[in-house]
């Protein structure tokens, strides 16, 4: 089926403005012209796109679906046009990064620093959130890259490239007083101790629980916290020991005043960068992955 993309663009503007009159001002066309183009598009598709409500228009179910596709198409077109305005340099001016709540921000800053220092990125936009929510935003081109601590769900309805950018062994941290008391007979001193863990579905949580079972150690789980900053703050206040990567040991000691109690065998935190299935900013993606893998 061949579609007149001018007609689709007119539909998209009407759906954004909520009326033909509003779209006519944006498009600098008469309402009659836009109305005729919409009619041609609906005739070509064989289904209505709008239902008239008073002076405005409401999208039909098919219209809602069509707008979702149009949003993606014209968002990509806008992104592509932006790269032509200032030549190749424009490709690297803005980077929109989604960051999982569970990732230490000190690591993120180390990963991104080379791009900023080398002036590859002039405008950096960072958004915190849950991994699934961030990937959904990337699917609609609101984010360029997502940084997360969990591998990719193979059941995602859109194509995403997954890059493993690093991993670190996990240790248990706590206040100096708690660690001094528990260190001598570690790990068996953990018996009946309070511990704060990441979310229940976290690979790190599962690995720690398997390790504890192998050691025949039962602990008291004070809570499951997926926000790394909150987990550290709770540990600092003495609510329990908590797991964190060895790679940020110095930061934890410096900023939170906690101490490393001991390591957890065969338990690692992996870090991933997810990039979309489009090629406009591939070079900056590859450079970011290269820089991030160099961070210990």
C-alpha cells in the first residue's frame, strides 16, 4: 500500500493540535485543504481516523494506533534533520541518557566524563528511573541510551542492542561498629543479622541468597531497596549491612562513612548499555561503550 506522506503529516499535525483549525495555523494551509487531505488518507486506509466532537476531533482506536506510528516516524525524521544542520558535529551535540536507579551515579559520571571532556557532547540530559520505563522511553526516541544493571528482557516488543560495559565483585558494607563486631568470624557472623538487599528480582539479590544458603546462614532481610543511594543511606544509619560493588569502595567510605565487611564469592554486579536499533548516532554510542569499558 502506497501512502502519501504529506497526508500522513497533515493527520499528525491535526492529531497534535486537536482540530483542523489549529493544524491549519501550524501548517499555513486552509482548513478546507487539510480536511480534503484527511479525507483522502482515510479513504486510502479504508478506516476513519477521527470522530468529530463539537468543534474538535477525537482519534478513533485506529487513529490512536496510526498516531503512535506517526510519532515514531516524524521523531526519527526530526532527529535526522537536526544532524544535517551543522554537519557531522551536530550528531554529537546532545545525548539523552536514561539511568537505572540501581546504578551508582559515581560510575555513571566516570562513564560519561570522556565524552564531555572530548567535547563530543555539549548537552547532556540524564533521567533516572526503572529499567523497564527507561527502555519504553527509548523505544519512542525520548532517550538515546539506557544504562542498567540487569540484562535485556528477550520479550521486548522492539529491537535493542545490549552492550556489557563492565562488572564488579560485590562486597558487604556497614557501619564501622557493625563491621568490627562481625568481621572476625565472617561470613558465619552474618547469622541472624539485618541486611538490606536490592529488589527481589535482582540478579544480585538472587546470587546473595544462593550464597547464604550454601553457607547455611539465615539473615534478617530489613528491606528490598532498588535505589542504590537510598540503600547506602539506610546502611549508613545502621539499619543493616548492604551489598555494593567493590569498584565504589573508596566512594562509600568517603561519602557514607561505611566500611567493607567482606566479599561475596562468585557474586558480581554487571552493567549494561542499551542502544536503539537506528544508526544516526552510532559513532557516539560506540565511543561511549569504549570509554565505559575502560573504567575499572
